[in-house]
C-alpha cells in the first residue's frame, strides 16, 4: 500500500504544547485588530494601541483575550490599562517592542520582554484585579545594549523556553533560559562573525535560523542551527551573493524565504526563494509586483504571511499559501480588513513555541476506483469537518478520517472546512489520482501438454514483477502452478493471479467409416468430458461414441473439465464411405471357377482373400469356404462363399481294405478312377506315426507291416486340374 503525505497548513492551533489559541489575536497599529480563529480572519474592535511598530497579544487556550501591549503600556482584556501597566521600556519605533512568554509551570504568571536600547522584562499576574491582571514587577534589565528583535524558542523535551536576541555593539547572540524558576539572568553566548549583519530570523519550530549579512558590496544569507537544549547557535553555511533586500520572512516550514526589494520607481517586489537553492547558490524566485508601498512581513498563527502598507489604510495584504511554489502562493493585495483602526507601519512579529502545527492529509490508495483514505490530524477540539473532494462530491464527517473513491484520474483540489467551537478553518491542497495498472493475465486455465507453453503478458508499466522473478512484461510457462504479477504505475499498484493446470489431453478416434460407431479415445487427467461429434450445431453429450450417417469432413470437440475449469480440444475428422463386398450364394461346380467381388466400387483400394492372397479375383481349384475383404481408407467390407467342386465325368474309388498275401489280388493300396489322375498320399499307424508318403502317385504295399487298421490322407488331381482331398482308414488283411 502506498502512503503519500500532503501537508496542508492548518494554523488554527495553539502554539503552546497543546496547540490551541494563545496567539490567535493581534492588536496593533492605530486601534487595529484581527482574530485568526476564523477563515477569513475577523476584524476586532476596541483595541487601544497607537503605535507604528511591534506589539504583542496573548489569549487563553480558547482564544479569549487576556492582555496586550505595545511595549510601553499594557491593556487588560476589557481594553483598560492594566494596574501598574504603564511605563514599560519598549518604544513605538522598536521593530519588536514587546514579546510575551508564559512562565513554565504557572497558570497565571507571564513575562513581557521589551526591547529598544536595552532588553528588559516585566511580570504580569493575570489572576489579580478580578482577572484583569496586574504588572507586579517592571523593567528588570537583562542587557543594556541590544538589537530590537527578540525571539522566543521552546525546548522540544522540557518545559522551558529561550529568549534569544543579538547584542548591538558586538556580534554575539544571547540566549536566556526561562523555566519554572523564572528567567535566568546569566545568558548562553554564541559568537558570530564580526561583519555587519541584520537581525536573526528563526523558522517556526526554532531549530534553524537565517541572518542577512552585508560585507562591503556583497549581500548574502547565513544559515544557522539552534540547539534548543543548550541554547547555542552555530553557523552551518552561507549562500552566494544575492540581491539586496530590506524586509524578509520565512515560510512556516522554512522551505521558502520571502524578501522585499524596491525599484527606482518605488514598485515593491516580493520575491520567493527556495532556501535549499540559496544554500547551493542557485537562487530561484518569482516576482510579485505591488504599486503600493509595503511596510513589513509578519507570519500569523494561521500559517499565512501578511504584509502591511505605508499608506495608513485599514487593510493588509496576504500571502495565502506560503508553502506553495511561485505564483501558487497567491499574494492578494489589500484583502483583509483590520477593523475600524489603521495600519501604521509594522505588524506584530510572529514567534511560536511548538513544532509546526499542521493538518496532515494521509492518503492511501490514490488510485482511480480505489478507496482513498483521507485522515486529518487536528490537535484542537472541533465540531465537524466538511469535505469537498474536488470532484463534485462533498461530505460532512464527525470523524477525523474519511474514505472516498475517485472515479476519474487527475489532480483534484481537496478542501477541508474544520468547524471549530469558535469559528472555522478552511484548508486545502491538491491530490493527484492516478490510473491503476490494468492487469489481466487471464482466467484460470487448463493447458494441454501438446500446447507446450502459455504466454502471459501485460502492458509495460513503471515496474513489473512476476512470481517467477521476471521483471519483463511477459513470461512463458510450461508447467502447472499459480502465477501472479505485480505492477506499479505512478503511485498505483495492481496485481493479478492465474492458476494453470497442465494436463494430457491427447485425443484419438476409432471407427472412421460411414455408419460405423466412431469412438473418441483420450488419455487425460480430467474430472469429466463432454463430447460434440456433429458438424455445426450437433448435440453434446457425455458419450464418447457416435455413428456418422454421411461421409465428409467433421470437426468434433472434446470439452475437458478439471477443478471447475474447462478445456476444448478440437480435431478434424474425415469419415469415409464404407465399401461393399458380395461373392454370391454358396455353389456347386464341376470345374474350377474364379471368384470376384460382385459389387463394383471405385473407392476400393485393396481386395484381400483368405490365405492373404491379394488380387481382384481368386481361382477356386478345390472345394472350400472362401472369404474376400475389400478396403477403402481403413474401412473394410467382407463376404464369404462356400464352393463345392465336383467331378462330374469322373468317379473316384478308394478301397477300405486290401490283402497283400501274394495271390496277386488286392496286393497294394491306391485310389482307383476311370479318369487320369495324379495323387499324393500319406499313411499313419495307430500311434500317429507316418509310415509311408508319396508325391508321385505310387501305391502302398505292406511289406514289413503287420495286419491292422491304418490312417491315410490323400490329395487327388483330376485331368481337369481340379483337386480333391480325402481322408480315411484302411484295413490290412493277409
């Protein structure tokens, strides 16, 4: 899951440890006042200040006024002069005439630090005089000679503060510790370079500072780090030469530096510099021209930078988004009224005690059609938050997080209106919604081994990773398994998975002849199969056989099922016409004949007779059963005929006994016919032993043999070349 953090500055929080409203109001100028708990800020009435430069105001945690001062006079919450509240040693021409610090560990003691020629402090007990307060200690000197700017920095780990300022005559920075014991009169000293330098300016949380330096004809910036535990300031780096500026202000995070220049025509320029670029000597800025004379910058508790004019009007100008680059910071001239009063010259100088207060929009899944979660981290009580997601959708939520699904990609301006017990704050920033990678590598599938491999592919994205370890846009797979791919495009991730089952799905067919039953035989690792034999819209069934009525080419299919998946195995099947065979009826003949298939067929490719004789006809020379086989592309037809071959003009006599006794009658054994014949003969005794054989028509006499019964077999060839086989017994009598 991708997490982007967009920082939207919500400076409606306190700058104390609990982040509430102690510095949410300004009283300044000639009766001018602003309440920064609202957006836009509201004008305040009743202020008693009449000064050209710095003032300070403090409120309770809910933003209720406690007191304010111009460094000379202190006014209570009812705008009356506080008891013993006159004669402080600030000055109306001091750029930072006063700052206010609450004593650590106390709920009612405050210090007012005043600056002019010297740095002094006075003590206010706000619990006295029925809550209107009283100055109980006045003008205690810290240092007799110093510059006008005073900074208050809070420790990150302890309940203590540092009052930081520069001595006037030497380049030394003094840090005075303020803790629950009060203000330590012994400062921590940090020595800086001796060349002429302007006053320090700290970023919001006080850990970094800058200082403009002027050395002869060169004008540059030095960057410092401040140790909030020890109070020591150290030089880190220096920019290259930049153009002269006589006013300056850091953005809350310290990312951008705003400076003010003045042309010969008195057109005032506000320039924005990237601080990191300044450190590298590469100055980047935008110029905002103003025809009005600009007095100074001031950072307010709502995170916006305000500028005063020199025209003594009842308006100030605003840099609405000081953390945005260039013209996106939105400088607007004279857009904030300060009430019935007038702005004389300088605005209250901003200093803050805590880490940069912010509204964090933590977004997850910044992808179209995803669930984008927006979470606000608000450290003050609120009633509700009204969201405008920038796509025409709005929602009011009591929770500090919402989930929204953007249907389209692009950049959207997100606006959150935080409804507070007093007033409201609107913060906004843009969020970019990206298109998620459109991943689809296919459905789970069966893969036949005869297909060898399967190619899985996706479009090319910023990054891709397959479960096989490949980072290409495709893989080739040739074995069963689960395969997945992850892809990233911009801020969006997507994944897809496919299960592949490799199975043996070889299919063969038996019976390819018309009117035969054709069987589909297969060797598969499947749960079941569904067969389609007919061409076109044939029926499907689980039977693996079918009889084709016609010859031709057909396209049978076998659908295999496994793990609730299916695989269609197609084939091309040719059904051939079956040939016909007919030899006629069984017959009796006197002479040898030729047997032929009486059904003439042009698609017969081979004719085979019994005894494996191949030929179109067979000559019959003896009686017997004869079979013909005709073939056409593996299709066979068969017929059988019995032929009885008789010798119509010849008789054949074979005696069943003879008497070899020397009387010249019946002395030998042989066939007797009234026609010319040739014969072969074999004689066997009663134990089956052959005792006589002739192939040359010789007679058998019994010389050497005993009387008895003997077996014989004989093949007789007549003068018409017909052959007859005979078997029998003969008795020998002497």
